[in-house]
């Protein structure tokens, strides 16, 4: 298949996916787009929202719409790493009568993992999951077990309840491509949700995308060219978040105590490539970077006490930095 045909297939697959998810999910178009972009870019996503916004249903429906194996892991304070990765058990060989250790795979050996309420389990268990996300394999004893491909983790978090939770360290959040915020539905969407969920009809979702198509999309995205001025825009934006840079602005020094690292630049470019393809373009523009700046950066920045005291959110800081970077780029041009 030519690259142009593969790009058309990607757009077609995305449109089919949206139509399939629309049978269960009302609204949330931006969330669906961002989740798909993360998957097509080969990354993992954090979904943050209050209870009852269908975060779990969205991920389950997404798995149903793809020819991918799916497991849901409900994170609790007593969950151990072996409960996720698997463990070795003793079995007796029927022929020889001898006992041997046999690896019993955990639920992580699936292509889509829903890590439900990931901040409710201790750091030891979180680290086991995040290590598998990064390395794409699990090591038990002396043996390394490869995870299935493609492999995606979609983790949910509840931002309201903090008592009894274990917030993800900043270094571990950085392994997620996006932090996607799931907001309340509009009044019309909520009316539709009530009508759909209080009746007797249930909507089945047919699989419309295969694992091979997703892997082809990941390979295609890497071929999308990125103009130099877009690379410069990404660099200027990400480096502008670092208060320790010699040329850091007073605004950043007062609002951020920690900025984004090089991985943020990499992720922004990869996600921008996928968005460009979905928009029917063969190159990345600054509009793609601007549209994805918030989900790609919000979990990589740490606001100062001054910003929190003033009620200024990380999203507002990102929007201001994007605005300043655009002005700076315009002056250069």
C-alpha cells in the first residue's frame, strides 16, 4: 500500500471508529480524538475526570471497536505487582511426576490495558505497570517475557478524592503521551445520555480497526515531514516552560517550579504528525502543535505556590506560553 493510500485508510478508520463509539459515547469528540492520536502515535494516555463521566466505558468501547485483546485492572491499595505482571507457580509434570516453575501471565499481557484509578495503588505496583509500559516486556526471575504488540495503557484518575491515594510521581507521569481531561457533558448531551441509558436497548459495537492497521498507522506517522519552523516552534514552546533556563521569562519563573523535558518535544512532534494525517495534510503545522499542547504538557509542568494561590491553572499557563511563542515566531518571520 502506498503512503497516500495508507493515509486515506487511517482517516477512514478513524471516522469508522468515531461512528462506532457514537453508539455508546455521547459527545466527548475532543477526548476521542486525543485518545486515538495517542494510540496511533504509539503512546499511552491518562484520563482525568470526576466519577460518572464514562471514562471506563470509553476505554471499553474503544477496545470493542478494535481487533485488540483487552483487560481491565481495578487498582486498589492491596494490589501487588505480581497481580499485574504475573508470577511463577509450581506445577507437577504429569509424565515425570516432577515439579517445575511455570510462569502464569498476568492481565498486563493484553494489547489494551485499562488501568482504572491508577492513583489508588501503592508506588511499588504503579512502578511495575509503568516499567512494562516503557520497556514493553516483563522480567520474572531470569526470564524476560515480551508483551503483545501493539500495546497501550489507558489509565484513569479521579482528581477529587485525594485521601487514601498515591499520586503518580512526575517522572512516571512523563511516560504518558497525553493527560486527557474529561469534562462534564453539555446539557443536550446529558439529556441524550439519560435517554440512552435509562431505556432497555443496548448498543453493540463492531470492531472496525485491526492491530495491523494500527501498526501501519504508527509507521506511517513517522514518515510525515516536519518543517524546520514547526520544530523551532516546538523547541521554543517546551524550553519556555523551564524556569531554570538562562533566558526564562519572569512569568515562567513566577508560575512554574519545574518544566517539561525533551520527551515532551518528542511526543508533541509525534502527536502532531498523526493529527496532520487526520486533518488530511502531509506535513505538520504549528496549528497541530497548538491544538495538542495542553494534553501533551499539562502533566509535565509543576506550578508554583504563587500560581496556585492566584488560582492560575497549568492549562492557563500553557495557553499563555503558546500565545507568547506564536508572537515570538511571528516577529522572527
